[in-house]
C-alpha cells in the first residue's frame, strides 16, 4: 500500500521474474513514474524499485526443508508450484525467498495481511507489548483488549456492539453457528454452493466445495442453495453487478431492474420451501464469494435474501474473512440495512447484545488465546494504519483502475473470460474460449487469479 505500490497498479507493469534471477528496478524518481504511466498493455514490464535489503538467509537448507516437510508436516498438498517457495522475509508489499529473490505479494497470506508485511508501526506496537505482557488468561483484564474493542465498536453499525475475539475464521464460524442456533432454538443453516466457511468438524457442513466434502457424516442441519453467479450461472449478464466492470454476457435486465436477481431469489425461496424447516437458525454468505472465484452476486440479492431469512426467524451471518471491504463488505452489499438479526465476523465475531446474551445463557464460552495482549495491540495498530494512510480510499481508487485495465485484457484475449471484484479483491477467470469454461480444479486453488495486496 505504499506510494510505489499505487503507481505500480496504475501502470499495470507487473513482472514475473525467473525463479532464481533477482532483478534490480530503476530508481524512484519523477521521470520514471511519468514514463510508467504511459505504458500500454503490451509494454515489456519492469519491476518497481524497492529500497529494502533483506537479511542474508542462514537457516535450514532448502533440500532439508523439503525432507522435514515430507516427514513431519501434513501430507495434504497445499503448496503452490512444483518447487515450493521458501520465503525468508517480508517487507510491506514485498516477499523475499531464501536466495534473495524479490516477489510482489498478491496473495497476502490468504488475504489476511491487510497493511503489508512487517509494517513499521505494527512492528513497534508488537515489540512494545512483548516487553510489557505477552499473555494472560481471559479471566484477567488487560488494557489492549479494551482499547481494541473500543476502536472496533466505533467502526460498527448499530446494533453490532458485542465483540468475540477468536483465533481463526473457522473458529469464528463455529461460534456463529452455535450462537445462531442458541438464539433461535432452530437447527437449519443455509449456505451457498461454492462457499468456503472453514473445514473444522462443525463448519465443514457449511462449505460446499467438492474437494472439502467427506464420506463420513458432517454438518448436521446444513443445507446448500444455488450461488447467484451472473457469469457462470443460468441467469445474469451485462447489467447485473454493482461493480465498475460487468460480465460480457448479454442479458435483458435494465440498469435499474435486475431480472437475474429475481430469478435467483426464486431459487432461494425454493430452498426455504423444500429443504429446511419452517423456522431456521440462519444463513451464511460471503459478500463476495472467495475460494470459488471472487463471485459477485446480482445487485440487491443479499438484501432481499436477508429479509427472507429474517421472516423465517433466522440470523443473517456475513463471512468477512476474505473481504473486509470498506471495513465491512456486508454493509455495502446489503445496502446499509442492519437490524437485530445480523452477525458479522472476520477473525473476530460481532453480534447484537441479545444474540450474545442467548449464548451466555446456555454456554460458559471461554477462549484461551482470543484477545491475547500482543494480538490486540497489533490489531489496534492495524486500524490506525488503515485510517492514517487512507488505505480504504486507496483500495477503491486503485482497485477500480485495475479492474478497468484488466477488462481491456478480457476484451482482447479469448482466454480471459471474466474480470470481477470490488476494491482490491479482484478475480480474473481464465477460459478455453469465450463460450467454454475451464474444467473444475482437483485441488483447493480457485480458478481465478485473486489479486489482493
């Protein structure tokens, strides 16, 4: 999110380096940036400058790392590339491997590094807190958790004011499922096909991606419904997204009336009528679906779906682990309409008071590491950096520019089927040709290139 990063995206001069060939960029000066802004789509790219020098790698040999991983770590194949990257150090938008090669990070630790690697303000906050108090049980109070809670609550719309601090998105989803069921005294929970909400024993029922499904029974009371995908789905086209870039597929929708949204809502009503009880516990939705390809829904879909869920007594739950758009993507995509039946979470969980109290009445909920003093101090620093460096506006401005430039690539090349996203959460879907999608992958990686620095 530095100045160099902003110029980089505006110029679209991204370079893929040879895996073992570091290359120095030009000096940062006015003439360089002036020339960069004149680059076209077919200009040979160059790496932007970087004034940071990583430490010399002095740890385990690469071959030994591979041996240890094979012998002692999970056999699940999650690493990118046949020859996995061995990363050594990070600085802002840059990552460095054990041989000193520099990479521009578009993945951000599975979209969790919000303000860059080892940001100086975050480093300082962590070091200060490490010298003061590392950890204590939640049965004792400490200032960092209260300072963080106060800053977070100031950013939340009413009535979301109760904050649960947990250790992962899956854990937040686990707790959200439990809270929804405790509050409503109902069991059934709906989620989209293609959704990823975790693979813990509880949340795996919400996740509807084939290679996460198991032969043994999981996910009692979880039901799936059609994902309203205006690119791959049966309905939708060039007027359906609330986005700077639309799909090229033609549709009969008017700019102010999305017929595709109405068709997908009918499918959602059918799920409510045939697959769940008359009263339900809740509905999980990502404001933009992440793992299955940065899927955007038709304009107004979530708002109307949430209203239908509330009519059935259910709690509406927005999974924000990947999105975090404009702080809270659900507030944007639901049109700012919030009432007492909405939960929101990232690696935190926010709830109206009455839903939190429903949990407290039936469970002594306890989390050993949630609200750790060091984590809370860093969390407060992250919020300050986002505001001080105006990163939300940067995300909107640069993301819109990038979407529009990528749309030109889509229009030029048959293998680019769709470009979609909001802010700096952007997907590029590759296809065989404009009418033939690629077959589903057999591994966990999405079929789009997700860009979220």
